[in-house]
């Protein structure tokens, strides 16, 4: 199995190199068996049973340059396999720079992404399992 | 030690071979699909700034699109959101948020859309069965149930993108090239 993973990782390395090529937000849930390698990075993943994974990748614009300008607010809520809330606001470039400098606008966006609620959970009676993130990268 | 390994291999074979045969039989009974052709249900939607496709497939499903390229044996559900890339620079952020909230997806005719050359900005996948992945995010194999929610933008994208998917399955999305500064 290790040899298989190494081979898959090597193929991935040949295909894509080491850096993320896109701005990516992922939320994934697996129940069963999974043996995969990421094509955005050089990482591999082996799951047997139940696993949940949430991550973001912010690429550089070019080699040896800063990460792309980004102002983003995310609200992800998950309970089980089917009850998933996936809400994102993403702005890039000049718009991101303007938004990141204005706290009121950021608060408005956060409120909109959370559906007017104070937190990320979709219903008051439901259990809270929230993840919020604000990225301001220049 | 060798005897133990042989027993393990026999146990694995006893579980996986019938499972594989059952899935292959299911494929033969239910049929198979390649992209939008074959035994599949594909519906098209659009709102003010985005297109959306919803696809359900039972049996074997081969996708050649970069977002979900691979093969699924079992059940596959794919929802993809594509940008129209409208550039209404007169819109303020508040107006854009309001527009996104008010602009529900409406089902459209298949012939009105050609999304072959577009890359989705976001997609939602559910696979039950065996899946071979060779897509823009991962390569490998999975068996069982897999749910994946993805937002993926090009590094040269300049603008604003919103995607809201709620637990009841409703989806709202909005894209703008630029916004008026408030």
C-alpha cells in the first residue's frame, strides 16, 4: 500500500509540481475506503472508516511572488453525510483590497453569509459545529 | 505467517469479489452513462449571474470533465455552478449581496446552454459505490460513500463570487467581475 501511495504521489508531483495552481476551498466527507493523492499539492490521503476534511489553498500569482489578494468569509456546517451547509464569499484583486480595509463591509458580508445570524449554524435548535474563517491576504 | 497472510487474502477476496460482482451486475441492469449521454438525468438552471447543472446517474458513470473526471460504479450526483461573468461595475456590494439573495435558480432548456468550454466555479459531488478519480483535485480510488463540496477559482480571477448551499439542498450563487466602491 505504501508503494502504491508513493507511486501515486510521484505521478501527482510530475503532473502538477508542488504549488497550488487555483484558489480552492474543499469540504469532503468519506465513509468507507479512500486512497487518493491531491493534484493541487503533493499530499496523499488514505481513509478507512469515517473522515471529514475541510481546507483552503491560496496560490501564489507566480513563483516567488506573494499570495494572490483575497478577502474571503466562509461558513461551513456539517452534521453527518447529508446535512451540509457550504457558504462562501470570495473576492480577489482590487475588490478584495477595498473590502479588506472596510470593517463595516466585512461585517455586512459576514452577516449575509451567516444568513443574518450571529453564528454559522443553520438553525437555533440544531447542534453547533461551526467553522468560520476570514482571510485578508495581500 | 504465510498461512495467516493467505487467510487474510482469502477473507478480503470473499468480501470484495462478491461486492464487485454485485456492482457490475447493477451496472448491467441499470445501464451506464458518459458525461450527459446514456442512463443519466441532467437538468439545467440559471439565475442572473450563473448557470447550474444537476446530474444524477445510476450504474456506471464516466465523466471526462476536469472537475470530476473519473469513473463511478454505483450512484453519482453532481451539481456544478458556472459563472456567466457579467461585469456590472455600477453594482455596490450591498446591491450584489441582495441580488444574489433574491436571484433564485430557474430551470432552463438544455439547448440554450453550452457549458462544455466553461469551468465550474463550484461543484457538489455525492458518490456511492466505487469511484476512480482522475480530476483536477485528486487521483486515486474510493469505495463507499463520499460527499465533496468544492469552490475552485483561477488565480487570475478578479471579482466577487458567492456560493451558498444550505442543508436542505437549496443553492444560491452570484458572480461579478467588479463592484462599485462604496
